[in-house]
């Protein structure tokens, strides 16, 4: 099913354009790809952060409904720590993006109470489905 059709289905139950998403991804090409997919689907990208401190700063400056967070980030914080801080400080829930799916990483990620986990590489429909599920869980 095409992204536009999936977007229309979600729009019938709730408008994705009202959902402000923070994207935390340090690979510029991946961030650009995800941003394009989400914007094409009608979601609002509240910001794109390439590091943990940048993500925390963006979350403190604007209303964010949900975050897509890469687990492996360059810099002083990894994505799990970023997602935990977003949850604890701002009540922002996250969906993890990662090429890492080993049991230790998966167990550690649970501290952030994620709404989902997308293993790289992923298709646009998988991103959309993860967002749809997360939004239904949060009552959006």
C-alpha cells in the first residue's frame, strides 16, 4: 500500500499533521530520507537533531509529541539516554531506529519505555506503521 493511502487511513482516524515529531539521527542522508517520508505522509517535523544535546535543546523549545531516535549517535549520549531524558523531562515518548538488535541493546532500550523499534534498513511503510501504532498507544 502506498504511503499516501496509509496517510489517508490515519487521517480518517486522526490527522497526522497535528503530530509534531522530533527526529534524532546523526546520519544526514538517513535523516533526510525519514524527513521526506514523514512530510509526504502529512506529519510535521518539529526538528531534526544530530546529537543528544541538540535533541534535548529542541524539546525544551517547542512542543514535541513523539520522537524517532537512532540508538547509535555520535557524541556524549547515545539514543537510549536521549530517549530516556526526553521521556523523563518532557514526557515525550520515542520510537527507536537502529541497526543494532542484540539482546543487550534491546534490554537496555527498555529503560526509555519506547513505543516501538525499527531496525535499519526499513521501508517507508514500516516507519508509517510504527508511527500509527505509537500514536494509537498514546491516544493521539
